[in-house]
């Protein structure tokens, strides 16, 4: 019987254990030009005992930024700054993937340079507000991406992926979850297009597939992972038709499987039935951020590795509170208790774990 502390081979990369540090927005890129800082290097190196670290969301372009002080990977200065993070993690024996996260319509013009405005598959504003340096502000109606802009956005992802490898990352995770740009293409309430990038399931999954195929070609499929959150209502996503959700994600996962990626990373909904189905569909390493609402992912979820539900478990809040989490899990505690008030935004989004994972 496999346990969480057994090593695992992920697309040729040997990982020390099956415990993943989930991506969590920290908004600590205080350096000039949205660059990583010494504080970030310390933060990640403290958690290098994870089998795999997935970074906070990193914008692949200036227009992809949706929160204050989040880091980018679209300039030489950002590449140089990330090197001190990856060097520190590797010095401590860790493996680290950069999560590429274009927030799409989630953001505000005040967060963007040079008069840029948030973009999306369709000009549909999200309900709610985003935090800015000036305080909370209503989401704006995004600019609809035309076909040429979609092509440029795919290029932005591939350029950022190449920069990630230059910066010393072991690979990248493409963020297709939590209501950000790729998820906005997948969801029918945010993708109202009638061209080849929308409409039926084939059109709605196209953008995520083309981004992933381009990134895998640029840096190697063995260095590329993908994250999904089927049915997640976060950031005003409405995937409410169960049959459509199942059709969308089985189609997406099946076609992603043809790309020989390193892993699929799933944020689970309340119904494990879809998790089981996608786990069977996916041909490679499966990472699960299990549904544990209203609590953050806890030690009891390690049994999901033992029973074969997943290959690896992603921990969010518990990893923030316990930088040496794998050792504490192996010893069965003690654990520092996560404090939601210290997390970005200080709120629980009611789906799984804590915000911006």
C-alpha cells in the first residue's frame, strides 16, 4: 500500500514524498516591476521538504495581473529575481514549479500599467470587488479578446514558461481553475462567444488546450502541469449544469492527457464522483486538493493516497502554518493552527481550503 511519504516519479522527476505545497497568493512581490523578494525566497525555502512546491500565481504578462504586489515572469528583471528563490529551494533539496496565472477579468485597471484594462473571453463583468492599493473596487467590464489577442496571450504563456525555466524552476503549472482566464473560457457564463473559441464544449476547452500544448512544446511536456476546479463558483463562475460540467472536464482532461503532461492538479468539489471519473481518465500523476469545507485540508486526507483516490495531496493553509509540514505529518503532529486572518483577503471562499489557491 502506497503512503504519502513514499517517493514518486513525476514525468522523470524524482520527488521525495507525495505532499504538495499548494499555490497561494501572498502579494509579497514588493520589488520593482513586480519582482520576487528575499522574503519570498525565505518563505519557499522554509517549505522545501514538500515533495513538490507550486508557487503562488505568477502573471505571464502585465495585463494578466489581478491583485496588488503579485509577481510576474515577463521581464528580465523578474527572471533574475526568481533565481534567488529557486536557488534557495534547490539548496534545501526542494522541487518547485511556477504557477502561471492570468487573472483575465478578475482585476482592475488601477493594478495595470500603461492604461491597460482586464481582458476576458467575453465582455462580462464579474460580480463583486477586488482589493487594490486604493481599497476594494468593483470589477470592471473586461475587454473581449479578439482572435489575434488570443494568439498573443498564448504566446505570453509560452514566453513566461521559457522564462520560468531560465529562472531555475523545475517546471510550470498552468492555472485553469478558480475563475481566472482559462477557467473563464471553460465556463458558459463567462464565455459567450459564438466563434471557434466558445459555444459548445469543443470551443470552450480550446484555449486551455492550446495554451498547454504551446507551453509543453516550448519547455517539454514533462515540465508542464495543469490545474482545474470543476464547478467551482469562485470569482463569479457559474458551472451549474452537472451534465455540462462532466462533459466539459472529461473532454478537457482526456485531451490534456494526450499531451503527456507531468500531472493534473484538481481542486475538488463536494461530489467525489467526478474526481473518481477524472482520476480514471487521467493517464499520469494526479494531484488532489480535496474538498474539506469548512475546514482546510488536514492530515486525515493522507488516506486518499493509501486508497488510490489520488497520487499526491496538496495542502494550502496547513502548509502556511507549518513550514515543516511533511515532518509533522509523519510524526502525526503537533500542528500549528492556521489563522485565516493572516491570509490574503482574510476570507474563506466556501469551496475548498483558502483563497487564491
